[in-house]
C-alpha cells in the first residue's frame, strides 16, 4: 500500500490539474460569479454529485468484490451457504440512505430559502410577461417597456436566437422580476443564472437576484407551452449602470413610455369568478 500511495496520489493530482472550469463546476453552464446565487447552486450541485459518486464507488466495489470472492469455483456444484437476517448489515443499508436523503433535503432547503429570500427595496424592478410565444418586459421604476415577438427561422432552417427581445440589467444591483403570463403557463429561465421560475395566468410570481458579471446571456421558456414553444427565446444583457440608463433613455425616445398592461392578455376572466385580472396584476 505504501508503494501504491505515491503513484495513485500523482495520478489523482494530474487528473485534477487537467480539469477545466466547466468540469470543476459539474458541467453547468455559465460561471459561479454570474449572479449572487450561482455559486451557491453550483456548490450544491457539485457536492451532491461528489457524495453520490462516493456512494456509487462503494456500491460498485462491493458488487464486484462479492462477484469475485463468492464466484463458483471449478468443481463446485449446488448453491453456496445462504445467509439471512444479518441485522448489522440491514441496519447499515437502511440508515445510510436515510442519512443521505435527509442531508440532501436539508442543504437543498437551506439554499432554496436563501435564493427565495425577499429583497425589500430592490434597485431595479422588472415585470417579465410571457405570452405565446414571446416576451414583454416592463421596466417598472423607469415606466418604459420593451415588447417582443417570437424568434424567427433563419434561411438555413435553424431558429434565430439573436434577434429577440433583450432584457437589460445593471450589474451589481439588486433585481426583482415580477413574472406574469398572458395566456398559459410559461417558465422564465436565464440559462447561465441556473434558476428558473414558472409564470401562471392570473397570478404574479417573483424572483430576486443580483447580476454580478457583465455579459450577454440567453433565456428561454422552460415549460412546454404550445406549438412554437421552442421559438420562445429572449436575451439578457448585464451592463454598467451608464449603459443601462442609456438603454432606458433609448426606449423612451422610441416612444416606449408607459407599461404593457393586462389589456393584451388572452385570458380575460378568472375561472368561476368572471372578474377581470387587471386590479390583481396592478397590486402584484
């Protein structure tokens, strides 16, 4: 074992040194510093897989060990001696999975509570409205809007994910995004932010985060919402405060002042009530 320790340690060191950033973060998209939540999500993901890999190695090792040690030898016949009701082993393989499940649940609940924590006075408030099959963005504090249309096909037959509505966010400022739907259930997903949230007709959902890295990111609907679900794309640009203000001013100069309200909703009534959703959306 002493002679084996050195080459095994060297091999492990070489393997770890060859890992790229993508492998170190469990092949998740983006980077851990994209928002204030991505490092927490990445940590939970990678740690979970490490624990599961250890469990898998132990399980595979025991299976191989039992298959080799207790294999039928030449000249043997009949069944080997049968063992039953080994209480220590039965307790072991009952307790260990229970501990793992409780551990995964506890750490997931802890991180989800932190991600879902309400920001009382966000720097920026955006209303993102999903519709078949595009996105509208209301910049609530600035009282301007950006209306979108679904992605189009390029001449080569692929979907054009570039010429779609773009949501601008200032870097290092707290953001509240109010999520609404005009028709069916959608899901707001910025891929590199590693978090998504559903959008329900007649109900406002909310998510909070702080973008911490400037760049251009891609978003999509993550809930199957109809025939052209795959065309329901958008982009997010995290920019400096100066660029953000310049974009807001450009929207205002283009005549996009005001807010896109519920008058464009396809669902005009709540089920069984006949009431209009306008007031509830405004309160949300």
